[in-house]
């Protein structure tokens, strides 16, 4: 590193330490830029792939009201993906490059979306638990040091709270319904609980990049801290539903003032990340197909725009 | 590569949240032309009545001041405190001026 760069980096660090925002044209260390591109694009991919498990139930929602709600929610996820892709683009990466990385499997997305949505109760569990965990992760990002990311997250978080509430309401209706409906809700909780806890990422002891991200004010709380908060918040909600969290080690720890909970099966987590989850191939294939099927639309729109532009230019030339 | 395979251009989106306020930058998006950019902006940025009017501007049409010039550009205003009303200490009797 040259003395000039060292000076710039020292200034950057001091700036971030003062809780100031970094904007796209400001100087930033390469590693900061790379970390953000990776994180924001993965986040965007997660929103887009996250539309698939729920899209599965739009045509099978139990009522018109539920269908309209689910449609609105899935449309929101698309919007969140778009805010985030735009934020990442301000760092110099192109949309095409990001999509390419997703489609070739180079870029990751949240592994939670590689689980199937088997029953209607899964729409409840996904909203309540998956969106609940996502909110826990995302709220601190509203204060992250990179301006465009922080601003995108403010919008996302505002919209996300309806997602969680509607999910909880689906669970509540099922839990208060017939014994079969309640069993369906319990089954969904059983399947989504552990993958939701995994959404916070590896334990702090196994999360090598966390310290740097914390120093850069990209990350504000550790994985284990956020996971604990999520458990503490969710256990009373499960009690209110009259459902049982599938963890025999779960109990209130008076001394800590938190719930203790069981060991997470990290082997499963890494296996799903590696591409061996129940739906990895299906999700990626669906994204690639959508992209390829849309190619002619993108081309046609471009051709139309060029034609209109040419007409306009002609008209101006003739008029002159 | 033919030009039709190129990525749609980037547009910056500005939204007037209600009548009487100015348009404020909301974000950006890709679209083939201005008409499509407005349509997309409606779907992406105004799903909850966030706006009553939308402007879209091709991102490359925006000229911006350089962050490196921040000091030269904005510092001259720094020492002109007399431009602010609080600079003037007036007797308490004229309390609402």
C-alpha cells in the first residue's frame, strides 16, 4: 500500500468510526467494496430466490384474501431484490454480472430457501419465522456504514413487518382451528425452526469475517447475539400459539436472562450451502429458466426503444 | 454481441410523495426506455402510495460534483456565520424576530 493509500484508509476508518456514511463516489478500501458487493448481491439473490417457495402457494391459497396478501408479499420480495441490486450496482458491479454469478452457482443466497413449502401452514411459518429472523438481521443494517445499502434496508424493513405479521396470523388461525389444522401448524414449526436459527449464520467462533465487518459498521451485532434475540422473542409467541418448539434443550435460564437452546446441526447447514439441500437444484433451475424465457422480452423492449429513438431523431432532422 | 443483448440502461428515480413537496431521489432501476422506467418505478417504488408523481432520469445524464472537491466546493460557506440568524444577538424585547 502506498503512503497516500494508507492515509486514505486511515481517514476512511476514522470516518466510519464516527458513524458517518460512505457514499458511492467516496474513497473506500477494496476489501470494503468487495465485502459489500458480496453481501448486498447475496442479499438481493435471497430476496429473488425467496419468491419461489411462496410463489408455490399463490394459486393454492385457501381464500381470495390470502391469495391477495401472498401476491403482495411476493411482489414485495421482488421489490426488495431490486432495491438491493441497485445498491450493489453503485459499487461498480453490473446487474448482468450479478445475475450471471447467481445462475452459474458462483454467488450464494440464503440457504433457507432451499427447503420445500409442503403445506399451507408453511406460508405461516415462513412469514413468522423466516421473515422474523430476516427482520432481526436486517434492522441493524438500516444503520450500516454504506449509504445506499442503509437506505435500501430502511425501505425493506418498513415493508417486511407486514410479512411477519401476516405469517403469524396464518399460524394463529391454524392453531385455533381443527385438530388437523393445528397439527399442520405444528408440523410446519417443526420443519422451519432449525433452518430459521441457521439463518443467523455460523457460531461467532466459526465466523472469521465478522470482526472486520463489525469494524466497518456493516455488521452491528454478532450472529450468536442476533440468534439469541430471535429465540427470546419467538418462544413466548409459540406459547401464545399453543405450539411446541422442537427442541428438548430449550429452557429459560434465570441467571442469563435468556433462553438456553440446543445445539444446531451445522453439518446440515453446510451441506445445504454446498448445494445438497432438498431444493437447491430446483430453485436455481427455476431462476435460470425465468431468465432465459425472458430474454426475448428484454431484447424486444430494447429493439422497440431503439426504434422509437430513431423515429424521434428522424422527426427532428426533418423538422430542421 | 449485438446491441439488443445489452443490459437495459440505468435510470434514477425521483418521487414527489405528496402535492406541495419536491421530488426526492428514491433509487434506481433498469428499463429500455423512459416510459418503461416510469412503469417500473411505479411498481418498485410506490407500492404503498409513496408518491403522486414520478421523474425518471437516465443515470448517465446526471452531472455531479466530485467528492474529492468537497472541501474546496463547500468550505467557503463555513466561515460565513453571519448568514445565519443566530449570529445576531438582539435584545430580549424583540423576541420573535
